[in-house]
């Protein structure tokens, strides 16, 4: 199964457009905020056509992939990661999960961008009590300049 997240920054329009294919939601934080928010795709109003939406690539040929647009300004941040981050288990079999990821980001809102991934990775390692080895762990933190 192949998931994907496409994140495109349009400087002249001052927005970021995101589309998912079975991928967990990116998080974003506006410069004036102190908490991160999930960038969730909009729900279709009419789903009576039976077409699947935002599922992993190559599952159904007629899949519709919605697009989310977020207005951004200098200092706003976007955080994208693979499911290996939120699926990483601890010794009790619990997954790190979206809530713990958001808590780790919220706890480090003042961290320089260069240190943000390291802070999240440290929290993940403390939770899982080891290097997560069940899946890839990839994170990208971006800041609008």
C-alpha cells in the first residue's frame, strides 16, 4: 500500500495546498498561535456517487483526492510525517498516535525549526523505549519565510 501527501506552497497566493492519499494529516501552526492544528481534508457534501475519497494510491482507479488550502504568513509552520511516527509501539503495544504527536509539537512551539524534529524524535524514543523499528520514521518541518 502506498500513501502520499502532496504539500505545495504558493508564495504569490500566500497559501499551502495539501492533498492526501491515505496519508495521516499534516499539522500546521500559525505564527501567532501556541498550538498546532490538524490539516484535515474537507468532507465531500455529496458522497452518493459511491466513489472512494483520499484512499491510498492505486487501490481504486476512480478515487477522488480532495485538496485543502491553508492561508499562510511568514513564521507559520507545517509538519508532515510518515505513519511510522504515529504507529510506533511501546512495550505495552500502544501506538504513539496523533494525540501524542500533537502534544510533542505543542510542547515545542518555541523551539527553533532546526530543533523541532529532534524534539519530536526524542519524545517518540522515550515513548517507544527504543528506536522504532516497525516502520520508517520520517518527519519534515517547514516554516514560511
